[in-house]
C-alpha cells in the first residue's frame, strides 16, 4: 500500500505524463503543492518559453502555498533560461519542504536547485519514484548530457521477421489497434525519420493525427525527416504537404535542380557528407541535437534501421509482431551489415511485452 507521501508524488508523475510531447526541449515535469495532507495546487510544464510545473502549481495554490510541501518530479531549476528560476518562486511562496523524484542532470542545474532551497531553509528530499521520473524524461536526460537525440526504432514485422513483402508492400502487417498505438508514438517525438524507400513505397504523410489536438496544428507537428542520399524522393510526395515541416537529409553534392525542386516543395535541404554512398547518420544526429531535436522516432525502412543499428545509434526498440507469415528470400527485413556471431548480437534490457488484439509489442532498451 502506498503511503500518503507516495500518493502525492504519483500524482505529480501523472501530471508530468500529461506534458509529454509538448515541452521539448524542456523536460516534462509535474508538481503538486500539499497543505495539511490535502493537494491545493497542481501543475505541469507548459510549452517551452512558458511556465514550468512548479509555477503552475504555486499559482493554483495561492496563499495556501505558505507552509505547504511541494512534490515535483524533477529538481527545480535555479538559473535564468527562457523563464526565471523556479527556486525563487518556491522560496517566495513560503514552501516549507520539497520532495524531488530526480535531480536534474543538466550541468547548470544538477544539485544547485536543491542547494538553493536548502540555503533558504527549505527541507529537500530526493529519490521517491526516481526510476519512473527518469523514464518520463529519458530523452531529455540523454540530450542534455550528450547533445544527441534519443533515438527510438519502431517497426512492424511478421512472425518470420519480414517488414515488407518482396514487392515492398507493408500495408498492413499489424491490425488497427496496434497501428493506432504506433501512430500515437509520433505524438511524443520531435522528429519522425524514414528513408527514401519508405516514401517511394508507401507515400506516407508522417503526421501525428488525432492525438490530443496535436494533429492539424503545424507548429505542434513533429519534424518530418527524410534520409535520401541521392535525392530520389519526388517533390510531389505527401510528406511535403502541410501540416508540419520537412527536413530532407541528402548526400553532398546534390544536383542543384533537385535541390531547387525540394525547396519549392517547402522542404529544408540538409546536405551531408556520405559514407559508402549513404548519408552519415552520426553526423546527422549531431546536427539534430544542435537544433534541439530531443527525440527521434525512426520508422524505417530496412536500410535506414540497419544503418542506425550498425552505428549503435538506437536507444530504444519497439517492434510490433503480427501472427502472419510473409515468406520469400527477397522479402524485406532490417538490413545493414549485422553481426557475424550471436555473441555480438544486440540484446535489449528492461524488456516489456504488450498485446494489441492478436499483435504483440516487444520493447526494450539498447545497452550502450
């Protein structure tokens, strides 16, 4: 049975989950102000540049915040960024103690937020539901500590390991329930990445639709990132249609006529040095990190996924498995160089299994 303190932190975690997908490049945080055992203020992080969770909760609590406790999923910031320090707001409100699930890994914050609260005579407690708080902001943690985006590889496959038929057809390996869940993953991503072959075979829009109002709002859409070393994607493809932005990563040099065609279609063209005729994925991710792209959802196809696995660039894997047999030596699987013995095979940790009707989702984290 959860203790009352734990109930309050669980509430803060639930609030933080509501913010996921809206706060990048900031972390998704939830906060609860409790007075005499009763919540009097709640809040979660607003889009970047707006109020943080602590300020939202304090605003709702008003004068009742004086002498109250705060439960927050991440250490309050102590520096001037897009907004003033949350520690100043907490001190000014008269909060008596703060429970933090996780210290902020940001070097300009880590430990300093708690330190400023302690210096002001506010008791601090750290570590309640730490793993849960980490999971909510796993992408933020990677980006703020490495400068690189958190990469999720998502694909659907048959029981015999095929992600498309020999003709390139993959519509649809999984059924509606699994596809809706997979589509919803775009809601939390800053960028959805596919290779040129996926555009040529499926002509997808790559938008996040029907997700809490995000679909249809261009500024809220994930960046649509197409990796196309030779510029083979036609400017008439659906991916260039509104809403949302499009970034085309191509090999250098790209034919000027092709580049102009993409620009006229509304895309941004990023020319990158190639490796063996392909876009250098390591350099691409470095540039994305500098642009504050925190989370990348790689949806295929086989060549793109293979290159990401070969370069050890994937952080989390989500594989939907459907009870169908595709067969065929030439049917498409995850490509790349792969490994030459099982001892070098990529193995996942913290594996979870979910079912969606007859389809199964296996997810886990890559050990780096």
